[in-house]
């Protein structure tokens, strides 16, 4: 259960748990800031004219190489099995 919840996906994309958490949090924060900028732009069209689209382009440019790398390499799961499951 622990493996599935916390380790399976990060290992599948070739990252450690903490490395994946850091990357996901930084992407999420940038998306939230870009989203707020888009909402403000909706109210005041002269503000944040290019912020939303530039945020999407920047995140895509960072995500694309990660996706390609993840499709090529996957970290193996540990070979030990616990005697009991928590």
C-alpha cells in the first residue's frame, strides 16, 4: 500500500519521492499564480496580457523533456518484500 501511494509513480518517472514532490509543488505554484494572473486579466484586460500564455509555454517546455525522459527510464522497485503490510 505504501509503495503504491508514495513510491510507484515517482519511480515510474525516474524520480525520488522528495524530488517528485518538489517538482510537482513548483509546477502547481506556477500554475496557481498563472491562473490568478488570468483571472485578474479577465477583470482588467490591460494587466497580465501575456502572463497566462507565457506561463503555459514555460511549463510545457519544462514538462516535455521530463515526459520523454520518464518514458525511457523507470526506476526499479525494491526487490525486498515486507513480511507484513502496515
